[in-house]
């Protein structure tokens, strides 16, 4: 098997100072997808979700935007609880 030249992609991103941002976007995409899927499975509209979370529909749009990484952990936790789920965060 032929070995590649240079480092792996994570090393490249780290060297360029982009690793944390890339990982944050990846994590947010997964979270947004999971929240949206759960809402769809439970027939929860954005308006209903906003009412459950005591927030605006605009805030729900930001929560579900896969590229918006400025969402707080408290907002994510509030969304998960509103859907009757639990948030599990793990550092590996």
C-alpha cells in the first residue's frame, strides 16, 4: 500500500488554524440534523418548538442552521429537553 506524502487532513487544518472551526461546523451540522429529524419524527413544527422552548421561531431557525455555530449549549439543552430527550456530550 502506498503511503501518502505529508500529514493527514486534521494536521493540515490544525497547522492552518482552522481545525477548531471545522470541527465546530461538523458538530453543529450533526446536532441540527438530529434535532430536525426528531422534530419531524414527533410532528413538531418550528412554531411549536419555539413555544416549548419559550423562544422565537427565528431562534429555532438559527438552531437548525447547520452553519450557525454560535448557538449556546444552554439553547441546545433547552431544545433537547423540549423534545423529551437528553443531551449526552462526550470528550474523546
